[in-house]
C-alpha cells in the first residue's frame, strides 16, 4: 500500500522503470518485476509500449503511465455554497478543482465581503490590504498571479481590492518645521507611504495625539547603522538650528519616535537604532503600539519567520510603552506570532490623524 501511495504521489504522468525501482527500493529484480506487474494488473500503471522493453529478463517496459484516481470534490460543495454571492458560486460548483486551487484567496475575499465589505470603499496600500483580507501582508506580492486568476474567475476587475502601490520613496517626508520638531521613524515602506499620503492630502500632522513634523522611512537595517540618525539630525535638520542631539534655537532638541512591527526583530531594530544614536532622544511611539495590540485582538495573526527571541529587552520595551502587563505580548511572541505594522492601515490612520 505504501508503494502504491508513493507512485500515485508522483507529480509526473509517466514514470520510468528505474524511477519505480528507486521508489520500491527493491534490489531483487524478480521481486521488483512482480510488484510492477501487480500494479499493471490493478491498472495503476499502463505500459507505454512505444518506450520498448528494458532488455532484462523477465522484461519490463522502459516507461509506464500512472493512472491516478479521480479527485473527489464532493466535500467542497457545501463550502462553495457558503461563499459570498458576489463570487462565482455556480462556476466553482461546476469546476470544483478551481475552488481547491483558489481556496485560500477566494475564502479570504468571501470573508471580507461578508463581514468588512465597507473597508473596500477606501483605499489601502498593497500590504495593508493584503493583511486586512488574508492576515498575511505579503500574500498579494507572493501570490500576485493567483489573485489575478481568482478575480478574473469571479468576474471582478483588478481594482476590486482598491489598493495602491507604494513606489520607492524618498527617505524623508518633511511636513513642517514647527518648533520643537518630532521625527517619526517608520520601519516599513507601506506604512510610511500611507502616513505620508494622508498627511499630504489632509494637511494634518497630529498622529494619535502627537504632532509629527517629519516622517522617516527606516529602510530595514539602514536606520541601525552607527550615527545614522545623529548625522541626519545634524545635516538634514540644520535649517532648524540643531546639531546632533543638541538643542535648536527654541531650546529643545528634536525628538525621535520609532514605530515598527511588533515582533522580535521589530523590537531588536528599535534597540539597535537607539544604541547606534546615543546622543538622541529615541522612544517607541507608545500610542501606535498600543493601537496595534488593540486591533490584533480581533484578527488571526500570522506566524513570524523570526523565532530567535528577544527575552532580555522585552521588559524594558514594555516599560517604554507604559505597559506594566507584558504577559499577553510575551505569550503572543512565544507562540511564534507577530503583529505587522500594516494592521494600522489607511482607514485606521485616517481616524487617528487630526
């Protein structure tokens, strides 16, 4: 039975006698011959006669066609009927193999239509929409062709998901030079672009109760290089009168806030950035991290690819956020989950920007 399953699991339609012998792991040719003939009798294997005999005694053919049993899709009918009626239910009932192929993508879209359809009325960035629909901020990047196929099969155009792409940005968005200045360093490009897009469109720059003058895209580890922010403060904010972490003409030094993913690497990035720029005041943007934790209570979180842990700095990080109770976040991280920045999407930013 095990050998039969291995043969049927082969992704190929035909298989050579040598490949069969590797699967069977049978060094005795006569015993191997008996096993192959049994599968031929059961019509699991059909000789490809054009491939001719292998020249051994007793002979086998050089190639065999694998006859795989038809896939039973009967169990999927009920799931298809539960899809949102906007989707091509009749098409999936007629072509259940398409439903199996489209399963993750179409089920995510169906749930979105049933429970949060109104979120499609306003735009989100590609990764924000991806996380909002499927709980995976990179699905639209990793499964772009499949998503297009699903939309086409369901009679939906590519604008249906109402997301915008985020072109490679400038490192900085300077909103204004009010004194004293607050600079917000944002870990991910999509989130940086969304804040920038709304701040430009509305002219507002008070984020969750904090006035922000400058948005910086952290560009991964680039922001953690020694003195990067100190050099930025001394050169890019020079017109504001600051030198490194020193005070400007208003008597107050620029303040730097950090905002990134809530995972081990995101926490490590904050501390590496702070340690690389000791003369600056750099703190996590507490209000945004708190909002991430609040929003995460209602969604299924993705698994983190980073399982290295960061137990040491976690208590300090929670203290900087003003959270005395760290059990929930510690448990979330210990389970290998994480909260991506993209959970704070366009619609959320629109509500916290004043």
